[in-house]
């Protein structure tokens, strides 16, 4: 059921990613101050936005799980959070590279955007030990959903706090006044954001399809094992 529409989604993802890369390397201009290294922005920022969006989506799916009791929503929530944590690692790595090239330091502790994302990332790193320390599947799913909802509510609050901060060095993108993305930089960023979103959804559906197929295979093996003694 998770593989429905997967083929056209995959094709759209490949096209979007290829288009984004072409725009980044051949269309977007070089930054006057940072030069070529600024192009990491088109990967770093969309990755951060999609990662935070995935955390929020995981919380919404957890709400559906608690309301319906359907375990499939717990699996959806888990996969969304799992992929968001992986993207979070990418955000921290690309952010450190960009910081080193721009500011001469791998990390700047007085930058609220960096520190706030690190706090969110570390918060969600608790999700794994919490989930897999519980053996009972129902309790595991229920406790994981409660955590996902609580942490998911923290993400927009954290984002709002950063937006209200006065001192920061990160540019505000897509603000009401147009942000700091003039000319060719804005469409390049938007295409990169769409590509990263499609990539996330594609990987989400792919992992769900794999887990669903694995669960079906285990179920068939149990049924086969139960029939063998009866046949004897």
C-alpha cells in the first residue's frame, strides 16, 4: 500500500534533484563575499527546513496513531523522525563546513540558528533509546508517539524564538520583504527546497514499503511454521 504512486514520485524526485544541481552550479551566481563555498547554502538550508518539517510531520502522525490505535501510523511517524535525524546530521556537517569557510570556525556558539538546531537534534536523539528500550510493541508505540508529539510541538516554538532573536548572522530567507536572495538565487533556492522535499518523501515511502514487505514476509513464515507441525 505504501508503494502506490512510488514510480512517478521517484521520477519527479530525480528530475527535481538534477534541476536543482544544474541551477546551483550553472545558474546561481557566485556570492561576492564567500565565493563558491556559498553554494552549500542551497543544500544546507533546504535540508534543515525539510528535517524540521519531518519532525513536525512525525508528531502529527503520532497524534493519528494515538487517536486511531492503528500501528501503521506509528511506523509512519518513526520513519519520518528517523529520516529527519539523518538529514539533521547532514545539516550539522554542512553547517560546520560553511561556518569554517565563512567565519573561520567550525562552530559558533553565539549563533542562535546553529545552537537551536543542535538542541532540536539532540532532543530527537533521545527518541531511539526511548523507543527500543521498551519491548512490548503497544507500549513502545504509545510512548514513542507521546514523545514525538511533545518534541514536535517544541520545533515551531524553537523556530519562533530564533526568528524573534535580534543577533544572528544567518540570512532570513523567504521573508515578507524578499529575504536576502536577490536575482537568480531565489529560484535556485526554491527548486532546491522542492527537490529536498521530494527526496524526503521518496525515501519515506521507500522505507515504509521495505518495512511493510518485511512484516508480510515474517507473517508468512510464522503461518508456514504453524502449518508444518499440523501437516506432520
